[in-house]
C-alpha cells in the first residue's frame, strides 16, 4: 500500500508561483508513474502531467506546458509540481496519484491506484 500526502497549496496572485509536493509513505521502488491531476469547482478532475519514476520522463497537458514542471527526488520519495505564471483558471484542488505498473492511459484517473487527499491552489486575478 502506498500513501501519498500533498502539501504546498495556497493563495497566490496571477503571475505568481507555487510548488506542490507529494510525499510517498514508502520507498518508491515499486512505483512506475506518478501524476498530478486537478479539479476545479463544478468540473471533472483533469490530468495535469506525469513523470516516470525510474527515468524521469515527463508529459504535460497543453494548458500547462511551459509553465508547470514535474520533478522527483528519489531519496526523499517525493514528487514536485513547480507552477509558474499562474492564472486564475489554474485554481483547483490538486491531487497526486501513483501507478505501480505502466499505465495504459496515463491521462485517465483509472490508471492510478493510489491518491493523495489533495491540496487547494487559489489564484487571484
């Protein structure tokens, strides 16, 4: 069982930056892929980006490319989401997720078996 805990959310003005963290409860040797999703009020949860834990390759949804960066620290069992040039439309609850095997559909929620509780990001205009 893998437990994930997010932190780092908060209130920021448009154009500002935040860094979210997702700490895994156990060594991440068995994790294949980790991802970030977000859910705005009244909307479905959407994929933000993912990182392959072993090789570190990343992939992002178009709306955050060039602004968000996912990284990981193997020694700390932690994944990060660096968010720059934030926009009001980035306001959402942000959730990290983990998959033990290579996800067939990495942009979909069902590909991930482990989830954190979420952290709120609010961007004011």
